């Protein structure tokens, strides 16, 4: 007699390539966060920059990265090759690191950030497309969540290293910037040695990749891009979290601990959230992420004490953990196989442009009406984003 009991669902292992790419991201993020955690303070204390200048620098950096991401995504679809672009991108990121300790003016910091962001723009899209290529749909959320979790391990190891080195070097940021270059070059070496990409047929399109290829993306992809852009407008650069930490009373050497806490929460939640989204859906995770962001903005707007500051930082980390991997997964779910790189490129371009607007607006609000206005404005935009989440019900379609 046949049993009516369904066989247990077979566990699918996350591919080795995803693990290696996660560790590569971890190493590069350690390097970047050691610098980024101290850079706003260095710009203000060492080079005399204003909050508006910091917002502009952050926005310009994102603009450079996002425009580059569009081109790298289209090229990776056209050639069928992801790894060479990823190596080039991580290589530029590593080469940018020595510019920071050598910089003697804000202009050189802009150059260093530009080189770093070009590298980030080149590597991000083909890396995400490569993860989509090697990962079965059944574990796609878990795979993107794992990559984000490993990346954010670097996000709290980097600031921890910055704190330890600030104490050990008596606050010598230049020495710390030099040390930060080491894990960046290790990341490039691991990528070259450890990743082998699957064979991809070149695009059937004749000639060079064209911008109008983006018009071939389906409606589901554009819905994800639209909702993601609105969500991204609500979340400005973490540089403003660091400036708020100083306002709330943290001493200079201990300000990086805010990034340690935020990235620890982010890293601990990204993989479980991705795993859960494979089973119960993505939309509820995005809605929860916006609830966390609204709560974070309200806490930070009113934070005058360290407990309230860290409540806001923890909530911000929860928002990141519940949103960032899921947004990438939604693009991978929705995009046609032969246009995944292009889809990630357009996604990053659109969200990057909104980050520019958000950062510049945050800086203007901060300088004009104070830090509370910056975070309250973020809460208002996050509330508007929450109203748009139901549109994502149409986003998960079989790739065409």
C-alpha cells in the first residue's frame, strides 16, 4: 500500500562560490569600514569639512558607483562573463585604499572615494548576477542573505579594528588608513584563486550592449526597482549616524562602536531573514524593515542619551538585515536569465540616484534645522515607502 506521506524536502547546500564571494566581501568590508568609520570625523576634525560637504561627498561617491554598476551589468550579460569584472572592481577598491592616508585635502579624499566607488560599481552587479547564476531558486533568499551576513561581519570587525587601533595609536587615523589596505588586497587574491564561474552563453544581441536593453526588462523588475528606490530615499548614509553619535556624547575613539553594533545586528539577521523569505515570501520582510526604519529614525531624532542612541542604532541594523538581501533576491527572482546583470545594473543605478538625493537633503536639513529634522524627514519617507510595499505582490514571477 502506498503511503500518503509526502517525502521530506531535500536540503540544498549553498554553493561554494557564494561562500567564497561572501568572504571576499567580508575582507573588503573590513578594509572599507576601517576607513569609512573614521572618515567623517577626519573630514570634520582634520580637514574642516561641513555636514553639507560630507553629504555631497557621500552622494557623489554613490553616483559614481551606481552609474558604473549599470555599465558593468550590461557588459556581463553581453559577454557572459562575471568574474573578470568582479576582479577589476575589487582590484580598484584595493588600489584606492592607499590614497586616503596620502590625502592632504578634501579634493584628494574625493579622488580616493571616486576610485573606490568605481571599483564598487564595477564589482557589485556581476557579483550579484554570479550568485543568481549559481544558486537554485529554492535557496536564493538564503544565498543572498548569507552573502550579506558575511559582508556585514566585515562591517563590525572593521569598526572594532578601528577602535582598537585608535586606542593603540593614540588616535592616529593616518596609520589606521594604511593598515586598512591589507585586507583589501587579500580579498582580491582570494577572488582570483577561489572563484570559478559557470559557463554563460554570450548575448544573442549584435554589437555592443545598449541602454535600450533595459527596456526589455519585465514589469516585475520595474516594480521592485520603483519600490526599492523609494525605500532607499528614506535611508541616508551611515555617516550621519556617526555624527549623531558624537552629538549624543560618545568620545572620538569610541564612536566606531555604533557601526559595530549596527553591523552586528545587520549580519545576524540577514541570513535568517533570507532563509525565512524562501519559505514565507519576501514582501512581509520588506514591510517589517520599514517599520524598523521608522522606529530607528524616531529614536535617533530624539536621542540625547546613549541608551536612546543605541536603541536607534539597533533598529537601523534590523532594518538593514530585513531589507538589503531581500531586495537583491527580488531582482534575481524577477529578471529574465539573459538580463540579470542588466537588471541589477538598472536597480543599482535607480537606488543610487535616490541615495544622492537623500544624502544631500540630509546634509541640508542637518545644517539648517539640526539633526532631529534629518531623521524625522527619513521617518516620513519611510512611512510613504511602507504604503508602496503591497505592489511587490506582483514582483515574484518566473524568470523569462
